[in-house]
C-alpha cells in the first residue's frame, strides 16, 4: 500500500510539471482525485487490510491527499499567471519609446473649471490666482473674520507649524501660516495690488479639515468672483449670476436668492438653481453657491474707500458643479483616477 501511495505522489508531481493549460490540469486532477482516480481507488483498498492497520493507512491516505491538493494548487497558480500574461500581450521593453501616440484628455474638474472661467470672461472678468499656502491675515483678518470664528479652529483649518518658513508668502505680523480654506485670499491680494474698478474670478485648490464622504473632501476646488466699481448693487450681482446660470444650464434655468451670513459680505445670500437638468438628477432647487455685497470693512482693510466703491463677491465649488452637471453622485470618484469614469468625459 505504501508503494501505491508513493507512486500516486510521483504521478502528481510529474503530471504537474508537464501540464501547460487549464484543460490539461483539470484532466490531471480528475485522474488523481476524481471518482475513478488513482487515490480514490487506493482508498477502496482499505477494506482489505487487517483491522489494526486501517487507522494508520487512513491517516497516510489523508496526508497523501493533502499533499496532492497542494501540488495541484501550485500548478494551477502557475497556469493562471501564464494566462494573465498572455492576455496582456507580448512582453514590453520599457527602454523603447511608447508606441501610443494618442494624447490624454483633460480631467473633468479641469473641464468644468475652464467652462466656468470662460463664461465669466465673456462679461469682462479676468482670471487671477494666488498661493495655496497663506497667512491668517489674507485668509481671515482682511475678510472680516474675527479671531473667535469657528472657521479659524484647528478642527476646521490646516495650520503649518509655528516655525515654518514660506519664502514666497510674507507675514504681515505674527500670524500663522495655513493652507487656504477659500480662494477669497486672491481677492484680497488683488485689491491690495490694484486700484478699482476691477473684475476677477479666482479659481484654485482649497483645503479644510473635512471627513471624506460622498459630498466632502479635505482637498477641493473653488472659483470665486469679485467686482468692484462705483454704484454696484445687488441688481448687478443678480444679473451676472442669472447670465452665468443660463450659460451653464440653458435659457430655462431659474435662480433663487436666500438670505444667509458670510463675514465678508453684507447682505449675503445662498443661490439656488432650478432647471429641467437638475430635476433629472432628483432635485428641483439645488444650492450651487454663496454670494453677497462686499462688506465695507473688507474695503477698509485693503485701502478702498467704502463711500466711493461698492462691489459684490460670489463663490462656488467646482466639484459640486461638476457633480450636478454630469450626474456624479460621490465626490471621491473625482480623485480615484478610475479610467472607466475619466474616459466618459474625454
């Protein structure tokens, strides 16, 4: 009996070395472990042994079966790897130039950002940008955000270590460095550098201590707008946002202003859009941005005379607009580099 089991083991090892396809492997498995296989036939011989020898032989049979199963599993793994490589095609020499002459495409967020900026360029806005690392002055102080405002808490804002050195961003006092929480910082920098009238949009990346879920991300993108001139009113603000909404979603879209509060605008509003497109994604009215008339204290912080100049400001999340326009229901999809999603917008 021992010779029979050793012979079956040898057959398993020799057979696994020879098989090169899944079909051959399955035939070998059936020949060894199938209902009429070699090991099954050996098990039938246990009844012809003396009673006292049966337990020893039974254990030996189980050990042999376990060994054969391991040999077969290793052989199947090798066959699967070979099949996978064959599906990938011939080996690639990484030192050769890429045979792919096709060009990539813009990411969905980049497409939406450019679409929004293009709409505002058509009515005289220019694009302004600024650093992502900022100081408390530009992010909060100059925007009429008091020291005890919740947005300035460690739970909401990413602060850099107190001994951090940022060569291209100068402190005005002893305020801390931080990652900007909105692109309103660009508005402050622009007003400090330029005299009114001015009309800008400021797209860029922002950072907040949000827990990632379907609608929140610690890293996100905003586009904010600012218009400063003489005798600017809420009517001007409503007109430009009506123009933006019609350009983005079609002539039938409606806008709705709801009173709100922002430290740097007064009065302040949340803006909702209503259109057939939004109804298709499950919402009649959808909040899309915040806005308001620039608070006089902001003008005073940058040296503008609030008795001469007035203005409005607005801001929206690029991810939110992209999700609404293209029916993306989870913000995390926009950062996963999944080609199945990205190729839909190529």
